[in-house]
C-alpha cells in the first residue's frame, strides 16, 4: 500500500486544498501505524516440535517467565538427578502448542526429539508448559513409567495449578521438578546433592489479563477514528481539538503499550527461541533415550 505520489511530494492532489491534503496524509499514516501496532500486540508465538531447537539445558524457558535464580537452581537439581540417579528431566516452557492434535501428542513428539535418559534405559521425563494455552503435559519414558504412573504425574501436575493460576511460574516449576526428582531419587536410593533451596520467587508486578490485549486493540481503533477525522472543523467551535485528541491517544497508547508487555503476565523475553536455557551453568549434555509408551498426564489452569 503506497500513498499517492502527490502526497509524498507535498503537492495538491487534483486541486484539493492543503487542509484536505493534510487530512489524507494523517488518515494514511494512521492506518499504517495501526497495522504495525496490531502486528506488535498480537505476534505469532505458536511453536511446533519440528521448529524447536535441541535443549541447551535441563530447563528451557522459551517464554521467558522464570527468574534467573529459579533456572539456575532447577538446572543444578536436575543435573544432580542426572549424575546421581541416572535419569534426565527436560522442561520446555513455550507460548503456544502448534502442529499437534493435543498437548500429549506434542510432549510425546518432543520426548522423541530431545531423547532424555540414557540409551536403552529411557529413564527420561519431559514437561511441557504452554503459558498462552494455559496447559501443561508430562511425558514419561519407558524406564520410569513404573515409578511415575499416570496417577502420580497427575497429582504432581495438580500441585502446580495453584501457582500457575496466579502466574507464579517459578513456584510451579519448583514444585514439579522437586516432586519428580524426589520420586526418582527415592527409588534409586540416593539423596541428591543440590544447593539449599531458596524461597519461592514471587513477582509483585501488575499481572496481565486477557483484557489488556482488548484495551490495546480498542486504543488502536480510537487512533484510527481520530486519524479518519483528521482535524475536521478546524476553525469554529471545536477548533484546535485535533491536537488534544492526538495527545490523549499518545498517552493512552504509551501507558498501555509500555506497561502491558512488561508488567507481569507471561513476562520476560518472548522473541522466538533465544535464551531459553539461561542460568544453568556448565556440564550439560543431552540424552540418548526418547522411547515412551505414552505414559504421563496433563491438565490446564
């Protein structure tokens, strides 16, 4: 979409007045800005197993909802589980599930791709948390299905739900990783040598809600409305009102866009797959397992 050449060159279009020309320019750029903002507010963030990278740590936070301290603690704990109990648990926190008929299918395919657990033993677990879908799913490798049956993993998932409902992903993931690790360690007869657990991190930021996106969308529509009116009635009773409307629109958009993405909600960085592992330290190596009989459990919040 390109504006008429006369607008680019600041020339009258077919003999129209400068006032009409200014209105056309304002209307055109109003729609351009609105389209850009809509793409920014509602980005495509769905993930497919095919497009996901291999894990760079035990905890891979692609949605950016965990604190650095939580990622570090959980990676330390899962590293101890790997070296002492000879089992691997991989966590994938994503925005949305795509390319699978269900969370269970997605988690099963991810386990087959990431291959947690040693080859031939399949002592691996994958936990997928999709924050925008409000769904989670455990997938259990063959070698752990005896000690982590569907009922047990279902109980662990339900223990996560209270924190998930409040947006406390740090607490929810500490619960899941802690309970899974405890079951595996007790079965292996070992006590995991991990750092002292720290208090669950709770953000005190303004939480996001589904209404924030609606408010931003309404603000964009208001911006389009003002642009389409483009300073009508320049002289008379309402003369000069356009500038005030533009200032008000700027304030509304500034407050909504400035706070909506950074204040709570899903939080963190949502720019693709980058930086998922973070805070895990060194010594990570992937598994060689990847076989599952479909064991596991999932739910929503």
